[in-house]
C-alpha cells in the first residue's frame, strides 16, 4: 500500500515555490508533515505562502533565490543544512519560458531559459544528491518537465529554445538515474511532464496576460493541485518502485 509515512519530518526543497505548481506542491507536502524549504525569486510571495502553511506543519523556511546565480543556490542549500541537516526530497519545479522565434535572436531570453531550466536544475540536483547521500542514501528527486519534451506541436513557432530545455530535462532525468545506479544508490529520480496547467506561465510565455487567460479557457485544464497530487503519489510509492517518467495531460488536450 502506498503511504507518505516514511517522509514524515523529512525535508523537501521546492524551487519555483512562489506560484503555480510549486506553491501547490508546498501546501500538499506540508499537509503530509514534511518540513518545507521554499525557494523562488519573489520573497514576498514566499513569506505569504509560509504564513499559510506554517500553521499546519510548523516547519517552513523561506529562501529567496535566483537559480541563475550559482552562489545563491549554494547558499540556499547551506541554509537548509544549517537548520535541518540537509535535503531529503527535491522538487525541481522552477522554470521559465518565452515565445521567441530563433529569427528574433533574443539572446537574453534564450540565456535565461537555459540557465534556469537546465543549469539551475542541474545544480539543485547536485546539491540535493550530496545531502541525500549523507542522509541515508534514500531521498527522491522529482524534476518538472513538460509535455513539450515529447512533442513539438505543429505551428508552435517560437517554442524552440523552451522545448529544447525541456527535452534536456528529460535527458538529465535519465542520466541522473543511470549515475545513481552506478553508485548503487537508493535515491530515486522521477520526472513529471504536464500538459496544459492553469498557472501564470502562459501569460509570461506570450508576454500578454489576456492571451494567456484565453489559452486556459479553451478546455478544462489541469490545476496545480492535480500535479501536486501526482507528486504525492510518486513519493508515496514503496522504496523499490521508481516512477521514473510521468506524462499528465488534461483529458481534452489534443496534442
């Protein structure tokens, strides 16, 4: 029987926790008695969320961090080590995306997507694995990818760099798994690739709030809480079960 009991009192480090999926995951895991390290750039959002979930779990840490800055990432993990001894669960949720065709040559936005979605994710995985190896070698890393890692929708001009970063996440997920197996480690690694989830992402991606809202009105979309439940399911699986790659679409999504 699947259970979250083994994670009670353990430490979950959640990136991109200030909104959307990250926020929902933080609330869900706090409700399952994990200690929660909230990591994102928007400190005021993290403080607000901490106030909401602190009354339930009583153990929340706010870590305002820009994942593009390696020093800030290291400092965030060091803070968790100082206060709680290290990380047992990593939810690599933070990600950015912009609709920017290659022929626009928008190097700054390309660089931001690559630095957050690939390099930031990789450094967080490294830091978390270091802790997990010292804390019993039985932690769990969950990388949030995208359905774009599996298909490039016809007519979606401007997605090239974003989709490339999410395909890289898919590749990294398997590479991490293979490296852990080579170490005979019990740490598990999983990837969740959502389809359309109603968050702030579409408005940011299109740089148009009205157009972003329109996208979510076309079908009944997934909600952040749906993905949080998928993550809870993954974590609740027995130690010998590794749910490695999970695609989650709204029923009404065509591609």
